[in-house]
């Protein structure tokens, strides 16, 4: 509890004084406050569920970068966003491959939820990196669900259904592009203006 309060104090001080070092101290102490109870649980070891250990500091890094965005250059802010987002997605993906969908199928739903949240955050904040990384890892999680159903559960019809749905989605996308070409081109031009 003391570490959590210390992290909160460092966070408030870093925001009031505009200090990146205090933000780093807040990140370290808050992460320590989360890691200490996790270390006592055998089921939550870092080798069994790495996302429980890596997502909190990655979220703290994203929050610190956002709170101190005026002090950072565009390249530095982009680097912090990419490091945080990739850490979140890769730790969740590694958790899936480490434990397997047969043993813990809910892990792929966590990755789906994180991917959708990242995409929504990217659209809300107008950050291309969040949008594209979220989309990529959403496709990865959906593909792993189809693969699990086809290979581990021996339901190969899911592969054919996924291929048919993908084809329908591509055709619908092209039809939408042809029907609303001007709006789609405007949307793509606006997307280029978003932050990296």
C-alpha cells in the first residue's frame, strides 16, 4: 500500500512540476506495488502469465508519455507510444502461445479486447500507431481462434467459413470504396495527418 501511495505522490508531483524523472519514479513505484502481490501467487508467475507483469508498466509508460507530451518531441512521444503498445500486445500474444488455447482459451479474448481498445483509443486520439497495431493484433487473435478450432478441435469447417467471410469482407470493402470514393479518399487523407 505504501508503494502505491508513493507512486501516486510521485505522479502528482511529476504532473505539477513537469518532471520526467518524477514520472519515471511514479512508474517504478506503482509497478512495484502491483508486482509484489503478484509475486506471492504461484499461478501468476512471470513465466506463466507475462502479460500480468508487463502490461502495468507499459500502461504507466503510455500514461506518462501522454501527461508529459508537451515536453517531448514528436519522435520521442511516438517512440513511447510504440514501446508501450507493442509491449502490451506482445506480452498478451506470448501469454497465448506460452499457455496454449487448449488450456486457457480466455487468453485470446483478452488479446481481442486489448486490440479493440487500442484501435478505439487510436481513433479517439488520432494516433495511427494504435489503430494499425490494434488491427494487426486483432487479426492475429482471430486467426489463432480459427486455427485452434480447426487443428485442436478438429473442426475444419471454421477455416472454410473464415475464408468465405474474408472474401465477403474484401468484396464489401471494394464496393464501399467504389460507392463512396470521395469520402474514403478524404478519410485516408485525414489518416495521414494523424500522429504516428
